[in-house]
């Protein structure tokens, strides 16, 4: 028969609907034959569908029961050599970098979407906490940081909130912290955890 037209698509695993996002050929994409919505793979290299959760795998199979390729569930990995509890010297140096004292209780927030990830709620909580509680905020664009700083000022705790901005390596921020907080409204896979 005629070769199906190839189109890069985005598959919504909740609804099973597809949306064309680009055209072309080649590459490692999951292709959909537009008229029949039949999944196929353009090369032998594309014989596995990768899902991030077991639920997504089950939903993919329920939505497309004829999916023949193997599926693999891959969770987020952790480099345990780099992401480990700090030594006393590392902890002391990290806390000094951000101006925290040994008696401060440092709460760490890491993220770029401040509102969705719950930073305003966390700032309000710090405002109600004892004076020794400090908040270290890693991430965000300058406009997000400025807005969050204004919120901290209005909440009355701007002097206890340190905005580190974007960090190429957040490891020292984790080393400085006593508590990690992510009061997010939604996380599919929180990479910072």
C-alpha cells in the first residue's frame, strides 16, 4: 500500500488525542498515521516507547491497545556521589556563602515557576515562623525574583529571605539547608527532589 504521511505529533496520554506539531521525516519520533491514528515507527531504532510513570504506561496501552513495541518506565536518576549529605566543612562553607549563621534554620526552595511551585505560600509561612528561620530561594528570572522580593517585603520577612537566583549547580544551596520545601500546586516529576 501507499506509505503513510509522517507527521511529528504530541500525544495527550489522558485523552488519547494527537496534535500535529511539525512535519518532516527521519529522527527518533513516535509517528502516527494521520487517517487511522495507527502508531508506527519509521526505523528499527524506534522500537521502544519510554514512559515516565507506570500510570502513563497503562494509559498508553489503554488508549492505544495495539501498541506493539516494548515500553520502559524510567524514573529520575540521582547521582549519589554528587548529591549526598555534606561534610561539616562543606555545610559551613555553603552557609557562609549565603550569610547564614550556625543557629539559623535554613529552608530551601528550588524552582523557576514561583507561583505554581508555591513560593508565595512559603514566604508567608516564613513570615509567621520564628526569627531564626531563613528562606533560601534558588532559581527564577529577575522579574520573578523582584516580584517575590516585593511579596517578602509586604509579608514583613524580606530580611530573612535570600534570593540566590539561577544557579549552575544548586548543590551548595542544598548543603546550606536544614529543610527542603516544595509546596507545589502540581509536580509530575519534581526534578529538585
